[in-house]
C-alpha cells in the first residue's frame, strides 16, 4: 500500500489524498548515496501520479516520503522515479555562510538556518570532529555533501530530518550462508589502493635510514603479486614532540632519542598501512532471504564455502520490495564503488595491474566480461556503468538506449554526450592529448601558451572581468578591467586608456603629463622634431639661416 500526499504535506498520519496498489514499488538505498523509489502503477491513478506530489512508502525504516519526478505514461501503466524528500535540499540556497571551528551538529544547524527560502528540514549529528567551512552560493544539498566530506560520518535520511552519524546500523546476529538463505553472490574487486611495498616518510622528511644509512628505505608486505605495488606515503607525527626528549641533565633536546621515537612510530604506521592495503578491497552483491536486516550499516556474517568466504561485514546498499515487504538485493563489503573509483580501476588496468589478480579472480572477471554486452557491472550513485564490448559507458538511465547523458571510454579517449548513445559526442578528451569542449569552467589554469579565438572575462555569473600582465619577477605591467587599460613602466610612470577619459599619461610621481579626450590633446611639456600642422591650413617647421635658428609658418594647400 502506498499513499499519495500533496506537494506541501509534511506529516503523513492519514491515508492522504489516495491509496494506490502499485504494480512495482522498489526502494533503493545506499550509504551516503542514492535513495529513491522505483514505481509502476496502472493508469487509473493518473490524476494523483503527478510531478511534485509525495508518495509515502513503508520501508524497513518506517514510512518514508518520496517526491514524484517526471512520470512516464503509456496506454497501460505509469512509471516514475521518486527521490527521497531529502533531495528537496537542492532547492534551498545558501548565499554566504561561514562555519568556524564547529562540531558537525553545529555546522549542520548553522547551514540549515541560513537558507533562502527557509529550510523545512531538521538536522542532527553526533560526529565530534571540529572543522570549518565557508559556503558561498551553494544549495543546502551541496553544503551537506561538503560537510560529509570534511567531518566524516554516515548520512541519515528520515522523513524531513537530516542526520550525520559516526556509525549506523546494528548487529542482530544475521548469518548469510550459501545453500541456506544465500541464493546468489557476485564479487567486485578494487585494486586502486593496493600497496605491497612502501617508502614511508615521517616528520620533517624523516626516512627509515635516518640513523643508519645501511638500512633500507622500504618496507614490504608478506603478500606480493607478479606486478609490484610500491608507493611513497607521508605519515603525520605531530603527536611526537621534540621537547619531550631531553639529555640526562634535562637542559637540552636529545635529537637522537627524538629521531629513534619517530622512527619507531614511522615503522609502526607503515606496517599498519601495509596490513590494511596489501589486498584488494572487495564488494559482494547478493540475493538472499533475510529477515533481521534493519538498515544500511547493519553487521552480517557471510559464509560461502565455494568461495572460501567467511567474513563479518556491513550492509552498504539494499533494494526493498514494498509490495512483498522483503529485501530483494543486498550489497555488503569493504568499499563502495564510485565514478572516481572506476577511473582508478581503468588506470590500473591500463598499466597492466590486471596481471596481478590471482587465477581465480581472473577467471571470475573473464566470465563476467563474456556475458551479454549490456550487462550492468556496477551502479554508481544515480548513474549506471556498463561494459559494452570494447568500451565502457556511464549512462544516467536504463536501458542504455533511453539515456540522455553519456560518458564513453574507449581506446580513442573519453567522450561526453548530452543527446544519448546515438547522439553527438561534441566534448571529448582524446588519447593524443586533445581536449575538445564546447563549454568549460576552469577555477585555476596555468599555461605557457594559449591560442584561441574569443576570450571572454567576467559576465553575469562572474562579475567584472580582469586581465593582468606580470613580469618575470611578479610585478604588474598591465591591467585591463572595467576602468580601462593601464600599462606601467619600471619607474612607476604609466598610461591609462578608458572610454570615459580617453588617453592619460602619468609620471613616476603620479602627476598627469598629457591627456587626449573629447578631441583635445594637452600636455605639460612638448617637443616637436619635424613639424606641426594646424587645421590642415598651416604648418610650423624649424628653419636655420647662418647662426640664426627659428621657425617658419608655411601655408598648406
């Protein structure tokens, strides 16, 4: 049973405007990612299935509101994707708000009260981290995303309450075993952070051979592969203070004792890093009959004798069938694939990292690649990643033929289309290093040579444009802005050209030496070498006769 409410309703204790019996109603929820309802129902509900209306669905976390988006109608049914009302936060703008040295709860409260229009949400957090954040012209949704990145934690979406928790989920003693309640299982491996040999660096560039040059700079893990995975990693040692290590008389710092303490700490941190990163991270997506899962974050034990799998892990996403009132898909594991993670995996593959996968993993991957070309290999927060023969596609909807926005990766490079897979890929980054973009926004660009047609500075979204020319030493030689063009000499003298004041010259003391404006040229001092014509009628020229020098006035025809 699903209930329909009007767009402005915030409480859902009644049956609303209409109770519907759907053909399909599946809730998809991911940790710190997408949360939506896939809906299909008969056309008899057309008067109520409208963009903006709210559908309240019963989930394992209680009744949750979902906003209807762009329903598609055929002669037999209505289908639509309904985002959790949390995503309404994208409609509330923060002009300029500065969170300074605050806990996560204080940050959320500060930002939530700074929106236009007034936010309908409540916020809460138990993350004790202290941090700062300047939020300028961003939506509340964007602000919350940044808070998650800087403060850490897990996003909790419950009705019109937004929370960020240190930990989520519960341990209800759930055991998943193949042949019992585990129907199928699919594994995905991430090698992007694997490290089997490390060159650690500590405080002030400290290396492992700092006290003994014969010592190796490197540490290796017990797990090794055919392909080396060697990295330089910097470790913080801010908690080790040099002043805590004194000579026996207590009067001086003991440099050697301080370095020994730092070296011991560096080895300990490096060993921990190797232990955590010497094997690939792995996710498992399974189909199982589970009754005690309460939410993402729940702890479960997974046993599959065929794969040699016996592990404790956490739920990171699920699908819930609102009609049958059961989980249809649960994902758990040690990493959560994102688009950046995918790009890392592509780079690893390009460098030959796939050779490092043991034979059983290679067999599994090859089996996956041999499946149908439209096989979905991973779901990436609102986008779908598809292995498609000799290319990888990232699309915004399925099937791929219905997609609007498409990213395509193949041996030629990376292409972008906003008109589907059969449309024009007008923006691309090709393998030869060419970046072809119709529109590109750059925050900071450093270049030796830029060639182009029209350069536009400023505009409606960026204010007044400014162009500066600098010397090799960093001194400003020229400036063009809304006040005109200014050019400086090394002694401080300069000229200014502007639409309002024409041409003006200044000496090193910033005194006007000449002007040209409104058809009149004036100067403080002047020198003419050849001649001066006036009004096209008269010319003044220098003359010399014997010892006498002077000027002559010559009529012009």
